[in-house]
C-alpha cells in the first residue's frame, strides 16, 4: 500500500502530522503532529512515528465540517494562517510506492502561497534510505530559510 508523509518546516522546527485518508483518496493532516529538530536523526524519528499510524480512514466531511475543522498543523506550529506558514517556512511530501519514492518540495507563488515546485521534484528508486531523502529535505529547508532571513 502506498505511504505518504508531509513535513512542514517552520522556524527552526519540522512538523510531521499523521495523514488520514478520505474515501475520495484525499489525504488530510490529523493529530498527532510530531515536532522535530532540523536534524536527520530527529526528523527521521518523527517521520517513523507518523508512518507507524498508517493512514487512518476518515468519513468524507461536509463543507461545513471542513470549514469548521481546526487544522492540526496550525495548532502545532502556533501559526495564525497557512499564509504565515508559507511566508516563514517550507512544505514537503514524500510518497512511497512499490516502484519509486517521490519527493515534492514547495516554492512560494506570486501571492505568497505554497505550490509544488516541478523543478525540485525528486523521483528516487524504491528502497532509497529515509536518511537520504531527509538530507535532501534538510538541504532545501536550509536554503529556503536562509532566503527568508535575508
């Protein structure tokens, strides 16, 4: 079964939520959200903890339920909005399948929102060690955070 993990880098921490899955196939971050220092070892522990939860199934929400939902990422980071997160951080997703590992990294669009950056997509062989994937994320995060500081 495919596996997906999302990582939000905000400030000097990474946040790794458990991803639930709706019947439509869409994933959504749920609690718990694991906090990690920006090191491969600490981030690896957080990713491993989130992966052990798998993808709990959730019933498809109504529009009203989705609108009233408290986002666990915003709660964990204490950011006021996704726009604030995007302005001061970066987002990543790792998707494992039987044939490959796909790593998506974000950039900010002209409105300051995250969007996947097709220039940064990495398609890695199945079985690529997690540490190698995390090093790619940490290198990109360091670069993005340096740009934000300037």
